[in-house]
C-alpha cells in the first residue's frame, strides 16, 4: 500500500505582491518560478483532484491536508480559489484545507470562502512594524506591515476564530526576540511558527558567523513562552522539541528527521520536494514527475529514494541527535568545497551534498539542551512535590 501522504502543498499562484528580500522562492538560487504559469489552470486542478481521489482509495483514508500556497495564493482571485476548493472537496469530502498568505488581500469575500470550505488561514508576519518592514516590503521598497496587520485584524474578529490558524515569523536576530514575541501575541494567534532563515554551508544564513546568535534568540523566546504556562499560543518548534524528548513525533520537518509525507505541486502541475531546497542549487526541489502522469505514491517512493529520512553521519555521536534529527535537510547542503569557499569550517569529511549537520547545528544543540534542562527541572520538581 505504501506510505500515505500527510500533506499536499498546492501552489495555486506562482507570483507574489510583495518582494521580501529573504524570500527563498524568488530571491534564492533556484529561479524556476520564472518558468511557471502565473495561476494553476482548471485542467491541472482536475488532475490534482483525480490524484487525491486515487490516493485516498489506495490508502483507505477519507481525508488529508491540502495547503494552498504560492507565491501569494490570494492573487489567484476569488473565483479561482473557490473553484479550486470546490473541485478538491468534490474529489474527497474529508479534505482539510489550510492556506499560507501574507494577509494583504483578505477581504469579506475571501473570509466567506474560508468559512464555506473550512480553510484554516496562516499569515506571515515578522513581529511589529519595524521588524516586519525590515524585510517584508513591496517592490518599490514600501513596508507592508500596516496592510498585513489589517488582514490579520479581520481574522481576529470573534466570528472568524474557526478559520484563523496562526502566524509564521521568519527570524532576524537583529530584532529583539522578546519584543517580537510580544508583538506577535498582540495578534492573539492560536499558533506560532518560528522559521530559521534558509541557508546552508555554501550560502550561509545571515549572521551565521556570530556564534549561537540564533540559539540565544530562540532561548529568549522560549523562556518568555515557557514562563507563561499555560502558554497563550502554541509554538510548533518548541512543542516539537519537547515531543521528541519523550519519543513522540515532531510536527515540523525542521526537527526530528521523520519522513513527513509532504508533497508539493507547482502551478504547472510538476511535483517538487520542499521549497527550502530552492536555496541549494538550480533545480534543487525538482522531481521530474508531473501530476498528469504520476500519482502521489510514485512521488513518495521517489522522495524516499532521493531524500531518505536518514541522520547525517557526522550527527550520529551528537547527544541531541534523537531530538534534532539532523535539522532541515536543505540546511545541510554543501557544494564540493562550498563550505571552505564561504569561510566556514568544513561540516563533515563528506561535505558535498546533504550528508552534513545542519548549518544551524550548534544553535539547535544549544536550544535543545536548554529546553531539556528546563523540562527536566520541572519534572523533578513535580516528582518531589
């Protein structure tokens, strides 16, 4: 029967109305977006629906998650979004919809669509105005915070609680971590995702040369969050680390190393691996497979061959390896001699490719060690009480 797909990421729109300088789709190594049609065609959506129905029958499942993504998915327009949702719902009534958006185009008509189809909406924002406008700008350089905040404010209305899924924040260690956390809490998100900016040994992330800057930033947010128990919002990165401490599954591909059964379909119908691989090399996410000719089982088998859930060899002695799982696969990449060219220590004797620790390995180890200490202290106190 094979591995069931857990989540389908559907690129219904390949362009964006913002020009964020850290964007891993438009501002990175892989520029395949330039060859993509702007909007996913009804024909391609029909192929996707057929593959969903086929996969559900093969696996004996009655539902799965479909994430409408982009680019900016709302640029596809009300009619295209409604038609896509309707076609997929007809194919599998138990399908669960999510969407990741910058929130700028959220209006009353989209809100009605979200409720009609049960779409849970996540919005990307990096904190308050200064933190968000540092990177999330229009092509003319104007900041986007005010319009993003206005979109989130619509989702925050009590009648929209069922469709407000949370926020995604890309970390910039130049921003005060606790200020960012408090600014995000003002939006009352049910869930927060904290995203390490994508980079690797060949193309390091910002401030990677400053030891443990990302760990220090995340530890400050963790302590502020953990000290508020019961926490006012879920933070998936922290919850996944704690889950792995107890041998439970992670909810993010950044932690744990599990094969998560995630499939991506671009607007032209081509299957791809994780978008994060756009930061590795041209064609990094490509599979060579297409929704018109290949089912989800074919894609999952392909991914198991080319991207097995395997701990990098250099990580095996690490005391937190069982929790970290080597980190995000894209963050392990190095071209031949790439690490040396970037002025960084060679991550392993076999640095070409992905058999390396994460470029964030020191930060992840420090963060996991800190969280482990706090959780163990609480468990000891609870046992002694």
